[in-house]
C-alpha cells in the first residue's frame, strides 16, 4: 500500500511534536471551582505555598500572593460558594521568579469582563471542566504553558507594565526605592535586609542599582544626606541639634556623617545651617523694610 502525502506529513510531525514539550515554568497551574466560603478556600491554598487568583464573572479578579498579604486585609472577601467562581493557583516561588515585582504589593485586582482577565477566566473554566482530560502529555504541557503565559500577561496588564525585561526591571526598582525611602530612618537598614524583604537575592538587588554611584548603599547614603540638608535649611528644625537630625535619618556615627556631608555638599552641616539662617534673616529684613 502506498503512503499518501498526508500520511507522510503526519509521520514527519511525530518527532518534532515530541521535542516541543516544555514544562509550564514550574508554576503547576491548578483550577478548582469554589466549593466553600471564599476566605477559607483561599487560606487553605495559600498555606500550601501557592498563590491564588480568584476569577469570577460577578466581580473583578484578584491575585493573593501569600498568607501575610491576605491577613493584612481589613475586610477579607466574603463571597459565598457559586458555580461562577474559580480559584486558579500556581506555585508562589515560581510566580515570583518570573514576576519579582509582586513582592510587597497589595492584592492585585483586574477586570474579568474584558482584556486578558476575561481570557484567563474562560481558560480556567475550561480547565476545571476537564477540557484537557485525555490529552497527550506534550499537548497538555504546551497548553498549560499558554495558561501561565496568559496569567503573566494579565498581571503585567493589571500593573500597566511593559512585558519587556526592561519594563519589569523599572517597576521592580521603583517599588524597592519606595521601600527604602520609607525606611531610611532605620539604622539597621542594609542591602541584605532590603533584598530579603523584597523576596530577591542581594545580587539581584545590586543589579537593579547597577549604574548608581555606590550601588544600593550609595543611593541610600545620598538620599539620607539630601534629607538632612533639607532639614538643616528648613527653619522649622532650627531648634533641633544637628546630631539629632542625622540620627533621625539613619546615621549613628557623627564623625562619619559629617565627613560624608562635607564630601557631598562642600561644607559642614553647621556651615550649611548658618548660611541658611543668615539668608532667612536677610529675607525677613527685606520684607519688613
């Protein structure tokens, strides 16, 4: 019997298809239809080291990253079981490897009625309904890969981020800088503690600050000095000792602070304060004259 061109083509496809199997980025997506109260269902999944996306046609989608994030909510979700609510969970560590900017953010919400969130809801419903049952392993793996890609696209769209590596880097750097800015007064703030709080390695943190003079520590030093300079030139703080101002902004060693301040501004803290005070006096005299 002579093989037809179609038979020959199918035979050629067998080996390439087998070589296309790709693990779904370690996220292991799993979908479940809500069968208990929403809060307890979410907590149960989070305790397994997984992040949870709540997908519903009746409300906006929400991503919960971990138990700490969920416990911080002042009003946990109270949606009762319904056939239209799906819980799509993925391995948290794998999700953070691909989207490290999620660390430290509040729960993300996104539209389930349009955009990638609507696609994700439809796919979740199909997975829960067993549309992949009976699929060969290679096909299943590739389709789950598409699910994780869609999940990442949904999150990036929610954050209004570029899909590019550069876009993710800028967003991550923005949030880490905000974290540092709110803690510059802490004397024990270090690159190591910042990296740990941000869920990344110290090496990755230094890479985010590549190009900054002095890298992470240098950026922190400059921001502290700039804040101190602003306080020294603000009449509101005239009665506050210079040493106390430095202490308020994270400096414990007065000599180290004075040396660094002079290096940056070309004058001692006392000189800067005195010049500012003289300038204020002249302005007051001119206003009265």
